[in-house]
């Protein structure tokens, strides 16, 4: 009887000790279905100056400064991974669609070229490191087109994702910095997002993180010079069993400074995003 009690106590102590740390590595696992939903809103508050002709035309449309604008978008989709092959490479298909998108300036709705319910399928594979590599978009062979550029950006992002090699304990932090060059017309856009994750608790098979983020985006193309930068906070719920986030919320406060030809733009924006996953 005493031996049984001692064994139970040892198991309890071991379990409690094991729950004090987590190996934080996001990766796709074989034979899984990841069902994802996202929502994003961006609220702008900007002042325009410089080109009086354009400003007068904007006034004539009934808009007053500062210009207030809102963008809202939601998406849904799923990612399915198959069984790994002899080379330990796992086939994978992502299918996503825009559920809703709206743009408003003041109280006026603005038409957008993107159509709701249009689906995009991305075919690729997962290597031994658990990272996704895109091979084709909508099943098309990739040529020197915008489709090829999209997959190149996705793969560049995946290649830059790094996670700690050792388990994190409660109170530990990990910083991830992701500079990305985005091809745009005759030039590139530069973006850098830095996120610091702090492990705050572990419970019910999940790890809970607080996030501090900094973002810096610079766009320099013909006639456009734009800088968007700022910081914010977020929360992450990470499934230890699945090595994947279940819920990820962020809020960023951004400053906008730039010009389009002779029109000078200065203002602020708040970006709120929510990503959630169900894994089966």
C-alpha cells in the first residue's frame, strides 16, 4: 500500500514538473485537418495636405478631414496534411476563401476588386522540420507571374521562422524577427515584424503566451513613398500536443507617414486581428 502511494506521489510530482515547461515549435503534423477562421479590422485616421486640387475634390465628395476609413475582412479555410512518404515529406493542401470584405470612408461604402467567397487552393508539402513549402497555386504550374511571387513570399516567410531549441519555462521569453522583401511593380516593399513571446502559464494541454509586437513597413514604388510603423500586444494559445496555435489575437497601433505623388499623408491606424484553429 505504501509503495502504491509513493508511486502515485512520484507520478503527480513528475506530471506537475513536466507542466512547468514547453517546447515551443509550431509545425504541421501528418494526417491532420486544420480548420481556420480569421477576422481583421483596420481603422484609419489620416490628414491630407500638399495637393489642393485633390483635397478640394475629396471635400466635394462630402468628406472632411481628418479622413476616417475602415477596412474589415474575414476568411475561412482548411489545411489538410496526408501521410508522409518514404522520404518523410508530407503532401499538403491549403484551401482558403474570403468570407467578407468591406471598405468604408466615413459612412460611405467603397467598392473593392476582391470578391467574397472566391477560393484559393495552395498545393505544397511539409518537410521533416514541419514547415510548409508552397509548390503551386490553384494547381497551376508556376511561371514568372503574380502566382509565383505569392508562393515565393510564403516560402520566404516559412524559411525565416525560427523557434527556441530548448523548452521554455513559465516567465521565459523568446523573440522572433521577420524581415521580408515584398516584390511590388518595379520595386520592393520592405516589412519587418518583431514579436516577443512570454510564456505565462500552462494548463489543460495548452501553453499561454503574452506577445509584444513591433512592425515597420516601407513602400517605395513609382510615385508612392509610405512608411507604416508601430507596436502592440497580443495573446497566443498554443496546443502542446499538436505543436500549433489554437488562438492568436493581436492589436497594433500604427503611425502613417508618406506621400502619393504630391499628396502628403499623415495619420494613425489601429489593426486588430484574430486567428483561430481547430485541429482534427
